[in-house]
């Protein structure tokens, strides 16, 4: 047994023992080799905002700046607009990898689509792509800048599918019962030669249940009809209508 290396033999033996027992290395030891770089720092901030739904302005928070200064003095923080630009760049680069994944997979996918308007008059289209592969669900939210009609919705959906290479893999689309959703499916059939339109359109069961529940509950909250009382002044006679 060599003893010239001090405690290294003990550390190596403990590491091998942990590997045999399946013990995961501690976070402090795993991150000890990480070195700081401005690019990696900006990437982590962008990923944190995107994954945790944090505002871009969170990097301008004074308490966050104090925390960063305490951990690594003289570290520069990116501007909120820089974070927004970084997230867009990461999304565009990540889209290429997702496209390659679906291309290699080559199997059908399903869409769950819903559009809504926020209180600040901002319209959104939510597209949830569902496929059977380990139970993972991918989704993307688009901003609509034009009128909320079925033709424009179909255009946005088709553009999204083509961006990810899914235009020939769509098997079904689940939407609610709004009229513009039927228009969306019909228009998508014209834009996608493989999609069969209304034959592959499924309806959102929770939305149907919600409508039924609202209709049933409304009977218990109807406002009684108010009857108007007409008072005839003294000394006057009510005129009879002529036949």
C-alpha cells in the first residue's frame, strides 16, 4: 500500500465505495469544477427566467444584484432586454434540435389547441404537441397580432408545425367547440396535404363538461322577472284598445 500520497488513497477508496453503492456525488463536489464566464452566466439567467416563468425585469431587482455581488464581487448583470433577446436566441436554436428529434422519430403527433384573449387585449394561441414517448409533452405559446379568426389561427398553427417539421406527422387536433375552431381545422386541411380536416378533429371534453355545468347551474341563479305596477290616477279611466 502506497502512503506517499497522504489521504488520496482514502479518498479514492471512498469514491469507489460510493460508486458501488450507487451514492450520487454531492452538489458541492460536482460544481466545484465549474468556472465563471459572462456567456454562461447570461445563459443561466435566460434559462431560469424561461423555466420558472420569471419576468425579465427580475435581473434588475436590487436585492438580486446584492446577492450576486456577495457571491462574486464586480459581476455585471445583463439588461432585461438582453435576457429577452437571449431567450429568443435559445428558443430558435433549440427549435433546430427539436426538429431533428421529430425527424428521426418519424411518428404521428397530436395537437391540443386553444386561443384566448388576456385582459390587456393581448391574444394568444396555445399549441400543445402530444406524442407517446416516455410521456413527455411539448408546448409553445404564440402571440397573435391580427384578428382572432379561424383562417389566421390555421396559418399560425401550420407555421408552427413546419418550423418543427411536423406538417406530415399530424394525426389529430383537439379544440373546443367555438366556431372559429372548425374554420381552423378546415383551413388547415387546405394548407396541409396530409391532414384530413374535420375527420381528424376531436372536441375538448372538459370544455363540453364546463358548458353543461354552466347551463345547469344557471337555473339556480336566474333573476326573477320584475312585474311593473301601473297606478291609475283618481278620476281617470283606462283606455281600451281597439280591436
